[in-house]
C-alpha cells in the first residue's frame, strides 16, 4: 500500500511506546545496572566493569547450558519443521466438517498453558501411572525420565514436538491454501511428479510462512523454561538445564545478581542477533515475492 | 487411494496429540486410590470429587479468578494501545517507523527469564507486587508487540481509499475510526484479543514471580502443588483440564485466522 509521510503519526504510536518502554526499557536498564556492579548487601553497590561478563563468558556452567540449548533447539527444528510440512501436505483440501475438526484439534495443544503441558507429560511419562511410561515399561524398556538423562531428553523433545509441531502445520497449511488451483492443473498437464510439484510449486509458496515458523520455533525453543521446569526441574543432575532454567536458578535461586544480569544480556543479544538475521531474510524474501 | 493416505496421516497425528490430553481427563475422573493402585485405560469408579475440590476450595478457584482477572486487564490494555499504533504503522511513513517496528518484535523475543527479576524489583518498588495489574502490565511486554503486528496485518488489507472517502464525506477521525474502520477490522481485533488472552493465559514464569497470595495465578497454584509432598494427582489433573477449556472454547471461532495470529499477522 502507498503510505503518506506524516510525522504526526508518532502521536498515535506514543501510548504504545510509553507502555512498552515502561515494561521493557526500565527493567532492561536495571539488568544493565546490575551487570556492571557488585554488592556486599545493604544496597551498597560498587563498579566492577566488565568482570561479570568475563566470568560468564568463561563459566563452564553457562557453556554447558548453552551447548545443551543449541543441541535442543537444533533437534527441535530438525523434527518439527519436516514433520509440520508433511502433516500440512496431508491436511484435507476442501472445507467441511472434517477440515474444521482437524484444525480445531491440531490447534488445541498450542492453547494449553505451558505448565499444564508440563504436567500432562509429567504424568504421561511416569511408569506407574502414565500411559507412555507404563507402556514402555511393559514393553521391557528401561525407561525413567527422572533418573536417566537420555530418557529425560527424549521425554522433553517428544513433549515439545507434541506441543509445537502444530504451529508449523498451521502456518504451512495457510501457505498451501494460497496456491491457486490452476498451478496444480498446469503441473498435471506437464505430468510433473509429486516431488517436483512439492519442490517447484508448494515449497516456494510456503517459503514465507516457513521462515516465520522457523523464526518462531527458534525463538521460543531457545527461551523454553516452563515445560522442562515442570517435567524434570532441569534434572536429572543438570541434564536438562537449558539457558532459561539456569538463568532463573542463578538470579532468583542463588540471587547472584551481577553474573545473572551479565548472563541475561548475553543471552538476549544472542537471540536478538540470530532473529535479526532471520528477520532480514524474511523481509528480503517478502520483497522478492512482490508481496 | 490418495485421500485415504492423507486421512490416515491426519488421524495418526491427531491421535498422537489427543492421547496425552485423554490421559489427563482420564486421571481427573479417578480417585487417588485408583490412580495409584493400578493401571486402567478408563476410570472404573467414575468420580467428580476432584472437580468438586477445585470448585469449593478458595485457594483453587481463586487461582482461576485471579488468572482471568489479569488476563482480561492485559487484553484490554494491549488492544487499546495497539489499535492507534497499528493504524499509524499501516497508514503512514514516519521517522524511525521501520526500526520501531523491529524493536517491537525484539520484545516478543525477550526471554521472560531475563525479565523476571527486574520486574519483581520494579513492581515491588512501586508497591504493585502481588496485584493483578502488575501481571497485566508485565505481560504487555510480549502482548503489545503481538497485538500491533496482528492488527497491522489486518489493517493493511483495508484500502486507504476508504479513509480518504470518509474524510471527504466530512467524518472526523474518531467518528471514522469508530463507525467505519472498526467494523472493517473487527475480525482482526477479535484475533488479536484472542492471542493476547491466550499468551497471557499460558504464561507461567512472570505471573509466578510477580504474585504470592492475593493475585496468585492458577498456573502458580498448580506448580506449588507439584512441589508439595503428598501429591494429589487427581486434583492436579482436574485443574489441568479446567485450564484447557477456555482455549478449547474460543478456538472454534478463530480457526480460520489462527495461523495468521501465530504468524504475528504475517501470513
């Protein structure tokens, strides 16, 4: 759409800006403030410069959490994106009762409070009272997510796939629906194979939404907190302590304000940087599609 | 044959999604003895006692009331500041608009874990700790950007000629906005409100950090039960089922727009 330049538009943005500044900038400044100071209590602070940042960057504990986080996010993306595309391709095309039912049921996990998602899987995976755990136990698997690190990982990954694959499905489905029928007819005349229909018609049309889906899944899995916190509490040991869980332990559990603040800033910057790359790619491809 | 294959894939996927939810419902209808004594695929002694506990115990149903209160506050606040902002973004170029738009998105990216402690201190220092409004304001951190993005997406679909015609016809800005523009983007406002509601409803970390007694959310009530000894699985499951219901009810109305909402209005 053609837009007119009007600096007075700032006045319409102002209420929003004041509110977001209040809930984003002020707290963020507190974090910056803590990240360069130390205290012996009694609210006496003194300047320590970049010491906390150096400590965090050299900290083994943070490194481990970061590595776990990256592995987790990569696994999540590697499973959810292809699975989501696959399911979206199998969504019913015509609208009707079955389509409505599919849409509603698919969206359901997305709308469950995160701690309830955790609770559901905490119960579901238990060998004494949970369906999954009980079945695995009966089949002779030595499965126990509270004791074994691998089992805890598997549980959390399946939980996340359960929780969020539908997001990818819904977005891809929206992209697929925007493809005119004529494209498929043309492909039929050309006797295109199923794969080339996917590769040259469906995938390019889905590119935009797929980028959004990947961006969202990256962001959200990188800051995952509630679900693993409820299911495993970060354990066994530190096996499922991801960045957010580690950060909350440091800040609220141990009250190490300085290191936690430095940690926060580095954490935020990493997410920001990667998301910015995605966003740029997204905007570029938007322009390329002429949308 | 092809349709059958698709139907099979969908059925399997939906089965995978529904099983854990079924299990939760199943457990919520059992007594604690039955849950712990043996394994059964459906409740043998059907009981609604677990739900009764929630509806009669103030610490449980109070949690729901608190959650709904701050969620509604948050939705109203978010939508009312987002509407004019989204209109400005969709209609005008102004200094720094692109940067501002991206900066908004960065707030959606901010890990709540980063903000938990500063929020706690900020709201404690202004005396709002453990109030509904504190949680409502804290949740604007990600809901206002979300609402702005979704509304902007919908507003872009309304041709600008409509604005111009209305001004020529002698409408003032506010009459135009209320009488003409709002009905046109009503579905957009509905979707944005739905998503504000949802994301505020599902969030745990901030609402747990900012409340202790008076405004304790249902999510926090549930996690605190988990950490207590002598876990009451049946009641916990019943509480879980009840938190799913609001989403399940509204989802039907937004089913055709839900992808757009999750994509921050970018589909």
